[in-house]
C-alpha cells in the first residue's frame, strides 16, 4: 500500500494530467445537460451557510465546466497583483468577485422579487420558456445574450481567386504513371 502512495505522489508531482482531471466536482459538472441560470440573470444566494446569504446580483459569467457562477457584487475578495520593477509598476490589491457554486444560488422571480425554482414549458407557438415555480410567471432570456462575448471579426475578406469557370475546370494535377 505504501508503494502505491509513493507512486501516486510522484505522478502528481510530475504534472500527470490524467490524474488531475478526475476531480469529483468536474465529473458532476460534466453530467449536467440543462442549465437554468444564464449570463445576465438576476440571482440570489440561497445557501444559509454562505457568508453572502440573501444577497442578489446579476450573473456575470457561468462556468459550466466547473459548475459555478460569478455574480456581480457578491462574494467579493481581495486579490493581490504582483508588481514589475522592470516596468516600474507597483504591486496592488484589488477586490474581485469569486465564484459561487451553482447550487448555492437561485433565480429571482420577476414578479415577487424572491428566489424561485424553475421549470420549462412550451408556449402555443412552440417556443420553450423558463417558468417560475412560485408565481407561474415567464422568466425572459436576458437581453445581454443577444450580444456575443467574442465579436465576430468582420474585417476578413473572403474573395475567391477563381472567379471564372475556366479556372475552376482547369486540370492542375497530373498523376505520374
């Protein structure tokens, strides 16, 4: 048994990625297929043991691979940034939002302003919507989702060099016999 522990420790030191990828929280996150919380939604911290219990904020980012969300103005902690003496910059401490586990937050009902669970229903026209369990109100998709996080580069020109039919049908490959 002791030799197995030594081998495992050595593998972990050497940076073996196969051993590091099987963390239980990542495995649980990979099982999820449906997400009720989207970027731009208003959520409230519902975990009673969390120090930020009861605070509401807007979801800035959803980390689906880790099963976590980043909420604006909630779970703020100091983060140290190193200085660079070559560039002449000093080190400083900034306040940033840390991640919160997905299960510790709930969507806020648009009618009551209280946290609620979510179900999905189809409208008569066939669109799928999120519906609040408490009030039955439809929770709309956030407007920010219409904008792309990474804008598509429109400066690239995709003109073809072969504009005529004779260029397309020209034989350019001659197999050697």
